[in-house]
């Protein structure tokens, strides 16, 4: 495992060049344009770009299939191994390397240098993003290199794998340290070199508090007392609210495009539409709208020339693309539409924040009214779908959200019913734009109940995937690699 090389800057022009099953992948340890003198204002955007690339392509594809938003096109074969729960370990080589050698090494550099220079806004952001990135890794892979992963000065090339419980203790502490740094007087504040918030420390404070809330809620089944204590301590904290979605934006300019679109429109796939919408999400949204209509957010998430119809998950061998919906440009999934290039990669959204708060309130761990936060999440989701290059509705968004809530109001009582309502709404809101997070939360809630992919019949013994496969670079290069678990093996906090 090559962890002793710092990759300081990845140009956004390189985003999206990876494809499944292709041996030509971006080596983020090598950059012929790397400046001789590295500064934190160059390292920070490099880290943010690497995280966006991993979230926006590999993790988006795996999450999109396994949360059952997307399925394989019957006329293509690019993602059949994902749809059948038989991915290759090489599928994760790029993203693993980008997150470790690209993002985390950059962030460690920023953290160390900024602390020494008393530029605490930079070190605070670096700590928050480092905690965020390690959480993404451990939630999807399980045990990962953590305590020894970034010890560059000690030249550790085969870092040990830490247990997930210990990793969570570490990243919770790291997020708290990041918030403390942001609250300090800083000699310098980031500007446009911060691709996410442009140096807005109010937004970063809200991000850090929301990240802690999410971390604690992940522990709700495996360690409820720790989760409750941590969330109770957040009383009075500010969380991500309307318009504070943490994201990296893109444009139609070549080299600065959404990574999913850049891969699909690139020279290898050349605009082939490999992704089609799964019947699981399409049927849900067709049946769950206001006044007998479909959920109009489908107009943002899907594209079709007719009424929305999906392909049964993994049913590519017995279906055609005729009359079937595929992911829209709004979520970066329309391979033939250049507007897909402008779809942002979302780290944490305002609607996610509201739903997290609703869950904490429903559990009695955070003051406030769960029904109000739940409604706020739905409203924020509708608001998001009406922005950007696609205007989903002619009607007033506030009116639509009100109608929607009237059809399916928040349950007045019963924690299980309330959690399932939150889980369902989170799953709908995340469609196409936070795919990996949707799959993580579906595993935690075990809701909505997802059918087995038709392509996986007999392969996993009737079980859904529980983790990503470790990358081949770990299998071959890390002497402390613990072995490849079954794809259905659950991560630490997934005990239901």
C-alpha cells in the first residue's frame, strides 16, 4: 500500500477519467504539473477535488445500483458485475487511491502546515474533511487503515487495519478538533481555493455539527448510549440549513465536468447510455405523489419521452430500453446531454441535515419537533429539484410540498413508523445525487425493503450487498491486508 507519497494537487481537469473494467486509470501519485513549492491553498482544492471524484463516479455508480436507483442498460454491459453483486476488486482501485493518496494526504499536509502557521481556518476545514473522508471509507469498506495510514514521516508502507469502532472514536474527536480550530482567530481565511464553501466559516461550522450528528446517528443501533450522549451535547448547535449544501460544482468546460458524465462522454464509452432507472425507485415515485399524481421530483431525477417506467433491478437480460427512463442531466446521468456535465457532487445536503435532525428528535435525543424537521427535509428536497439547469415544476414548490405532506404526513406516534418515514423520504431525496449515502442509510435502517437484483439470483444466497470490495491495490501491496470478506458481510454498525 503506497501511502508514503504525498499527492498535493489533482487538477479538476483530470476528474472523471476512470471507468469500470478499464486498466487505464488515473495514478494520483503522479502529476507532471505539480509545483515545486507546495502551499496549503493548492493542497486544499486538490483534496476536495479528489473526494468529489470518488463520490461522483465509482461510489455514485455502486451506490446508485445497490440503493436501486439505477440498473444496467439491456443494450450494454458496463456495470453487469455491479448489478449482479459480483464486482471486481480492481473496480475500487481508483477511488481508494484518490481518497488516500489524493484527498487524505493533502488534508494531512494542510492540517500540519496550517496549524504551524496559525492559519486555523485551513486546519479546521482539513480536519473536518479528513473525518468526513474516513467515515465514507469505513462505512463502505469496514475496517480500514486509519491510525498508521498517514504517517508519512515514519515511512509506513503497509499500514495496519483499524477496527471500525476505534475509527469512529478517532473521527468524532477529529471533527470536534476541526470545529474548535474554526472558532479560533486565524491569520488567513480560504477564498476560492475552497471549492465547497468559498471560505465561509459559518457554513463550515454548520457542516462540522451536521457531520457529528450523522456520525452519532450511525451508532444508534450498535451503541445507543454513546449516540444519545453525543447528540445531546450538540444542543444549541447550528446545522446545515437551506442553501448551505456542501458540494463541488462543475461546468460544461472540458476538464471541469461532473465525473460521472466525464466518464460516460469520454473516449472509452463515447456517450453510451449505460445507466437506466430501476423499477424500484420509479414505481415508488409513480405511486407516491400528491393528489394521485406521481412524485414530481421524478421530473428532476429521470428522463423519458413517455410516462416514467423503469427496468426491474438486474432485469437487463429480459427487457429492452424502449420507453424506459434513464437518469437525467440534473443528476449527471444522461450520457448524451452536455448539461450532465454541470451536475454538482454533493457531500452533505440541506435536506439530509433536516432528516438527520428529524431522526434525532424522534428518538428524543435532540430538542425540537421531528415532524417539523421532516417537513423541512421534504421542502428542501423539492427546492433543490427546482434549481439548476432543470426546472422540475410549473407549480409553486411550497404548494407541491404541502400537497405531498398531506398525502403522507409524518406518523404521529410510533418510533419504528417514524424512522421508516424518514428513511423512505431520505431515500427518495437522495436519488441520483447522494447515491452512496442512500445505500449506507438503507443498510442502517433496513428500509425501504429492497428486492434482490434479478441478476444476482443464487449468487449471494438471497442477501443484499453489505460493503464494497477492498481494492486490488490493497490485496497485492499491503502486507497487513486482512483478507477479502464476502460482499454480503455487514459493517460494524449494521447489526439489524
